[in-house]
C-alpha cells in the first residue's frame, strides 16, 4: 500500500474502507502523510508581521525618511550655487517622486485586496515614470546649459523657458494612457494560489494582463535608457557643478536592478515573488537617490568651501 501512495499527489485521500478507491481533497485542504484525513490549508501572504515584511517595511520607511531629509536640505540651501546649478524645481520633483516611490512599496505588503492590487501597479508605474522622466529632464538641462546655450539665443530661450520640464507631464501622460489600457483590458486581481506550497494557500495579486505589465515596465526601461544615453554624452563636461556623471551612474544602477529583476521574478513564487518586486522598487529608487543627491548634500554640508560661485566660474572657464 505504501508504494501505491507515492503515485498520487499530496491532495489525494485514500478511503480506509476500500483501498481501490480514493478521493481528492478540496483545493483549500491537503491530505496528511497517511492519506487518511484532509486538513485545511493555512492562508498566507507577505504580511507586515513576517520577518521579511518587517525588513522591507523598515527599509521603505527609512529610505523615505532619508529622502525627506535630503529634500529639506535642498530647500534650506536652495539659494546656494550648487542647488541652483542642479535646477531646484526638477530636484524637488525628483525627490518628492522618490519619496512616494519608497512609500508605494508598502502597498505590496499586507493582505491583498482588489483595491490594493490595482493601486500597486498603477501607482508604481506612474511614480516611477515621473522619477525617471525627471532624471531625463535634468540630463537634457545639463547638456543645454553647458553645450547649447552659447551658439544661439534660440536654444538659450528653450532652456530659460523651462522646456525640459515639459518632458515630465508628457511622459507621465503617456504612461497614464498605458495604465488605462491595462485597467480596461485585464486589470490586476486577487488570486489564491493553493498549489505552490504544500499545506498553504498563498494570496497574491495577479498582474492580470502580463502584456500590459511588460508594456509599462518596458516604457520605463526606454525612458531610463534615453536618460542614460543623454547623461553619457555629457560625462566629460566640467565637474564642479556638473551632475552628468552622477546621472549616468544612477541610470546604470536603475537599469541593472530591473534587468536583474526579470529573471529572478520569474524563477520565484508566492511571497518571495512579491518580496523580489518590493526589493527592486527600493533598490532602484535608492540608486537614484544616492547617486544624484548624496554627493550634492556632501558638498552642501561638509564642503561649503566648494559651494561658492567663484569656484564654479574658475573651474568652468576654458
């Protein structure tokens, strides 16, 4: 009888009265080792109380607090040369979007609901679009400021009129349209996975349309690659207040995180799959925050002798 039991799945229950017959346990139950009784499966999800959930929540809250601190520093020192040279408005938009990106990762923790599943992906897609398009606007501003303002007034007028800032709403509206198609075609929904782990029912958010999900992710990738290329073109510009090198490295980190995310995400299931997505959100956002703003805050707070207009002019003179 023992050899016969191995030919059945864990959900098959043998009848004690008649060994030639067997019944399948319901999806929300599993059979014991002796295959004589069905027991209810434990419902599980990536909760805030889980060690993994606690670690991710602490990371999200800690990074959001750091972002708020850096935003406060930039607001306080907004009249200094380094803050002005890095375009205060774009810096504020990027810092606020990163602050919200860190907080949006908390939507992936806790008991999944229909509203939470919808907000997860839509909020993630739009906030990251604002952040990456802000980086793209900053890189274009750097090139205009150092390369294209001298030859003619027309390009200088584009820079002074704030034309690079138009990139942010345009890119965000296009991403919003993609998200609208996603919600209209096949929106995310709550899924009960009763087969990935023996004895457990894992509640997760199903992406709905995988095609729409990868369209949103692919669009972010295109923006990131465009930002990387533009920043790479300005890597050899004067260093003192030029953030092109930092922007280049930040987008390299961003792209590396999400390229690593794809194979790891598809090789995991259940709570670990959700944790991988949350960690990718935190890591890519932290890469943008650290590479772009930490060096500037270091100069503002610890090297004020370099945060002077005379230093800026002397370094950028031919």
